C-alpha cells in the first residue's frame, strides 16, 4: 500500500536528488571527455562530482527509509504472531531513530570541526560536505517516528486472515 507521509516534502526531495544525479552525471561525463579527448582533466569537476555523490548517498539512504526499501532479514519476523510483529517493527524503528539522533549529534560535531577546512580544488568549506550526515539523520528520525505512528494507528502491518491478535 503506498505511503502518504509528507508528500510535498518527499516530492521536493525527489526532485533535489534527481537534479543532483543529473549534475553528477554531467560532471563525470565532462571529466571523461576532458581527460580522454582533450588530455586536460580539470580537478574541480572530479571533486564536485565526489561531493555530489556523497550527498546523494546520504539523502537517498534517508529517503529509502520512507518507502522501506532497505535490505532486511525478515524470515524470523514473518514467523511471529501479529502483535509480536508490531512490537518488532516498533523496536526496529526506534533503533533507527536513535541511530539518526546519533548521526545528527556527531555529524554536527564533525561539521564544526571542519568549518575552517576547505576542499583542495574548489575551496568549498568541508563542513558543507559533512552536512550530509546530519541531513540524513534528520530524515531517519522523521521517517522512523512517522512509521512508529503508522504502526500504532494500525496503518502499517495490517493483519492477514490467518493471524491471531
């Protein structure tokens, strides 16, 4: 069943990720053409592509939690009765939430440590690159708490015919 958690925010994030993916693709293509056709590769394009990939990975991981597309081992959970499945799902979401808070706190600390450090080719503050970690942490916290609320309201993990409450 499709999830309706923050449709506007999620749509904006999807477009943001799509634009970053297109930009990274263009930069890598530009880097390849400049290196192999013109024999003069600019270092700035490789650096920006790398930082874009970092942001894509972190934001994509946070967004993946919303649609529950991360890899999971659910053989044991599927064997549990309905109420135990709900409890297990809430526990998993709370662990993800705690991990998100951890990422926010320590990601912010790394950002503060790298504020005065700049990237070699572009001169970009490295704290902007490391800001991807707390951004992912915010998404993890937000989507895990929304998932817990859905489980408690009965919008997720609906009971099938053979399961007992």
